[in-house]
C-alpha cells in the first residue's frame, strides 16, 4: 500500500525547524543559522522510503518562523507559515521552552486549536535544557491538551529524529507518490544557490543587517566543467553595503568563497561566483521588490 502526504513544520523563529528537517532527510535542503527569520519561503523537503507497494513519501514544508510582522516581508512570512496548516496531513510544532500565554507560542497554539489535523509537539534543543526545565516545558504544553504526542529532540546529534520521522510516516494516507523517489526538494538550483549565499551572509554578518539583505541571481551560465553565476546582494542602507563588503573587500570575498564551496557540492561542477552589493532603501516594504525576489504570491 503506497502512502504519501504532507507535513508542516511550524514554530517561532530560531527554534530549530530547518535543522530538524535536514536531519530527517539526511541531506541539507534548508539553510540554517543561529538567527531568527533564516527561512523566508516555504521550503519543501521530500522524504521517500521503500519501493513499489511498500513505498511511503512525506513532503515536509519547512515554514518561516511565526512572529508579529514589522514589515511586508514579515507579513508574507507569517502568512506563508499559517497558510500551510489547512493543506497538510500532519503538523510538527517546534518549541524550545515552556509555554507562556504571553509568549510567541500562544498565537500559534490558538491557530492549532482550530484545525483537526494530527499535531505533534517537538521540544527541540533538549541538550540545552536541564532535566527540571525539560519537565516543566513538557508539562506546560501537556496541560493544553492540543497534541497527540510530545517528543524531545536534539536534531544535530540525531537524538529522537527517527522517532519523529516514524510518527509522521504513520500519519500518511494512501495515495500515489507526488515526486520521484530520488528527489529531496522541488526547488530549482537557482533558488538553492540564492539560499546558500544568504546563509553565508547570515553567518558572516551580525545584528540586524542579515534581516535586511536579499539575494537575486542576475545570470546563471552552465557549461560541462564550469558554472558561472552572477548574483546581487540587496541591502537597505549605504552603511550596510560597506559592512558587507568589508575592508578591502575581504568580508565579501569570504562570503563568496564559502558560498562557492557549498554551491560546487550542490551542482557538482566548478563554480565561478561573482557577487555585487546594491542598496535598495526599505526593500522589505516594497511590493515591487518583494515580488521580484519571490516573496509575494
């Protein structure tokens, strides 16, 4: 009996959603960083196991962190995450601490109460919690009576990742596979390249600047042994442009080198990567810019 379906991974920013997805797939399809709003689009990760009548496929939707929007980009991200809840067969809700009625989890919990979809609570980063803190967090969510099961995980170490994956697989309904068995994401290479560059920006930059940057591919020329890529990094202030470039261009060179190495692993050829930095004031509130960068439907 072939089974297939969709699973949404939701939660506040920076609770480990992308890390868990990558761990379940055994391959990196969603960028990670120790900063909120790392994921901006809905990233599809595809898990397929078995073959023939014994096959099971889970299409995971890694969503942006849900938070109070402060600009049009934030509103798009929140709506993207909330919009998945009515379209999936199971929901994984990630959090990294105890429930609070005044915290960011409360808004998400109220949304979850309105749907009948099976819901599992994932207490992530359990390696960073003391036993009494973990117990307190577990009990605080258990009292809400919203979730079918609750599991603690340490995704980077693989702890309980297979437990979560098995719970999700059990919820998949009968149906044909949505994607070929060898696919791990349905996003095109160009999108993945922009995400890799943005991930490096998140790692190399500090404070607010990463939230004000976006990446757009200007040209993408594929040859048998070399892929030439030209990309533009958009930022919101002239001072941010100087920080991204760095003294004598050293920071931008570091970002480019690190991104190029990961892109070569992704596409399997040598890469010539050219990066440019341009200033677009308040692009996160520009309908035109959000549309051209793929942040509007």
